[in-house]
C-alpha cells in the first residue's frame, strides 16, 4: 500500500505557477531535519472555475520535482471528490480526498443502523481513551444519534473508495476522508465511532479531516479560541491512536487540517501536540498563494499598485461568471 509520510503538506496552487517555489520550501525544511511529503492538491470546483484539468496538476508536480531532482515520495491529490467527479482524477492522482459532507445527516437504512448498533453496543457505558482524563459517556441514545448522522456518509465513502480502487488498482493510492465542510464540528466521541464505521467499510484511510471548532477561512488566521482548539485537537489525536488499534486502521492514519494556510494562532498548539504524542499531521493549504503576491504588489505602490488595480477591475468584470461556477 502506498503510504503517506508522517508529516505531509497539501500544496494548493490555484493557477499552477507555484510548484517550484513550494517544493523549494519542502526541500529547505528537509535540510533542517524535517521531512515533509509534498501533496499537490486541487479540487474539482477549482478546476471548474479556472478551466484546468487534473492532468495539469500532475504535470506541475512532475515538472517541479524533476527540475529539483527531488527523489523522495510526492503525491497529487484529487481534492474533495465525490462519486461523480472521481473519474476525471483517476489517471492523474494517487491521493484521493473523499468528501462525505453532503451525506452527513442523511439517514441510513434501518437494517444498516441496526447492524452498526449491534457492533457498537459493546462500548456502552464509560469509554476510556488513554490520555483523556474523563471517559466518554456512551448511551444507546448517543449511538443511535451518531448512526443516524454519520452511518450513511461512511457507507458512501466506502462506495466511492471501492470505485477508485476498481479503476486505480488496489494499494496504488492514499485515501483521505473529509468531513470538514459542514456547519457543526464532530466531537472526539463522535470521531471514535466514525472511525469505527470506516473500519467496518474496510477503507484504508490514512488521513481524516474532521470539522474543528472555530473558523478556517482561506487567506486569514484562525477565528476562534486557540486554547479550546488545542484541547479538541489533542483529544482527536488520542482517539485516532486508540481507533487504529481497535478497528485495524492503517498505522499511518493522522489528522488532516484543511485550509491550513495562515493559521498562525494554532500552529504552536498543533506543533506542541504532535510532538507530545509522536503523531503525524497533514496540513492542507489553500490555492490562494497568488493573493499574497497581489497583496505584496499593492503594498509596494507605484506601477505594482496600478497593476493590482487593473487585475481588480478585470476581476469585477468576471464576477457574474465566477459566481455561476461556485
């Protein structure tokens, strides 16, 4: 099975011009003893907005790594795919982020719920997670609520995974499951049983992207209480550690933090927790690096600022076209 490195970074690049610079940063980190696996990521929505194809991302990644003589593993991520959009990414990608957000809250069939509850019933009472001081209180009502909210989504993840496996070939790709684009965060207790569902589906998930408390907007810092995030993040790390053993999930399974660009308020907490627990991390950045360049040009003033004004005016002319694609 293809395995992701302990530390990996999703490299967002909206217009496909940043590959060499992004890889240069990865190489610089390696020289300081921090081995990071680069994963170039781009979603179906991003491709639709600017008219690119998944093969363009593969070309960018291959070109950048070849030019830099980069011999370590790297990946191309089919980001936020579903059943219908998976096909166009098969040839170019070897990392697939299965997005189940659209199915969270849809109820599975009664027979499926009953089957899950019969397996999960052994955890009723006090569920102790090593490292978490207070045990989770697991009632029958809680398990039913979790099943009704997440079971159908996990089964759809299984359907999509098996489609990719059939087309791509077993063990030829890394699987991530994303649940972050929903209004409410998953609690650590819910995450434990979600991972149980994934185990039942026999999905060899290596990264999982839960919805955290606070807001993860693109291009700005974390909005929320960093201390509360740290408590939640550590609990999720410990839940994953137990779930890997309990549900026979890959030992490479780790948390994926989406829209990780510019989240300086929580980076120290993430770093402290992964070092404390010897855990890995996948930090997925947005494709908005070009906006940082635009900011720099605007701050430079003069002709650079005039160019930014021109870009802004041209962008306004296309705003209706852009909105129609979102």
